[in-house]
């Protein structure tokens, strides 16, 4: 079955369960799925029930799609995303973005937990993604280009929509949130980086490092969607502090920053 046919099948399946078309898509990163619990009149669809969706395996990811109302807007949220390091193809990693696009979603908020490369950051900081550096060595658009999805050579100059970043800054200021802004360096993982790699990322201009987001953003941009990216700095990247890195720390920090994260993202959705 072609990718297009699969997208249509999933779109039809989801639309059969909901009454209103979602206008905003949310991809919730490690420990940030809590936003899904704020959705009113939710329709939750476990990934295992959705045709062609893999069941997300990473701890802290629930693995369900939630459709409902947030700040008066109809949203579709992914509680748990698919990662390249889990062994899924980039086609599969980015499949939900294409489904969202098919359902009529025009704006997407991508969130993630990331390591702080910029030494002025602290764990618990929230960082607005200004731009990214794709260091995965891969691109989800490799292969024949389906012109109905987008152009062969999509422009990535303003991948993270300036107007949405402006909204995010304003909402942060209004709520007294010290929102950082910076460049997200995307690697495949799953091993964390070495201290030497983190020094390299800093020289390259990276402020945060993570193992997601880049493929989804490339596909969303290809599809002409507006994109907002927010990283939760869950830990300082390797070699900055004497302690080792762990997924537990990532989850703990996300839990601590939960309320600020919710205020920020809900405030942004209200203004979108
Ligand atoms: N490196 C890569 N990915 C991450 C990190 C990190 O330090 N923290 C959370 N996701």
C-alpha cells in the first residue's frame, strides 16, 4: 500500500471518531505528555488501534492520539512520538505529521526534552527553537517526491515560523516565564553525546541537543505547515556537569517544569 493510501486510511479512521476537524497539531515530547490531559472533551485513540501506527515504546510516552478542545481551539495531540532510534523508518517517524496535514492541520507545535549545550542554560529552562541543525545524517524527504505533499527542494529559511515565535515570546513575557531562544541540534541517539561531541555542537552554534523533532519539522515544512518548537532543557549536556546523564533526570526535570510548560503552551494556543 502506498504512503498516500495509508495516510488516507488513517485520516478516515480518526475522522470517524471525531466531530470537529483539528486546526492545531501537538507533538508532545518526553515527560511533556501532561498537556494531553488538559484537553477538554477528549477523544483518546491508543496508537495500537490506529492502522499503520507503531506502538511507542519509550518510557514516559503513553502512545495515544488525543483530539479535543484546548483554549477554544480544536487540537490533535500526540502523547508520545516515534523516534528514529527505536528502529522506525523516517517515513514512519513523520507519518503522523502527514496524517495531521491530511486532516487539515495548518499549524503544529513540536516539543521535546533536550540537553543544554549553551552553558548559560539550566535544567528546567524552556527554549524556543529558533532554528535547527540536522546532524542525523538522514532526511525524511529522501526518495521520490510526491508533489501533492510539497516541492522537491523545500525552503528551510524560516522553518520555525517567526510570527509564532513572536506569539511565544509575548506569552512568556506576560506570564513572567524566562523563555530562552536557541538552536536545536538534532542527532539520532540513542546514546547520549560524548563531551567532545557537545563541544563540537557548541562550536557549530547549537544551544540544545536532542534525538527528535528535526524529521517531523522537515516534513511539516515540506507540507507548508506553520511550526513552533519548544525544548524543555531537561539536563545539561554531557561534560558540562560532573554527573552522568540519565533518562530519569530527563523525566524528573520535565515533571518539575510541568506547570510553566502548560502555562506557556496553552497561552500560545490561545493566541494562535
Ligand atoms: N542529549 C540528547 N538528547 C537528549 C538529552 C541530551 O543530553 N536530554 C534529553 N534528550
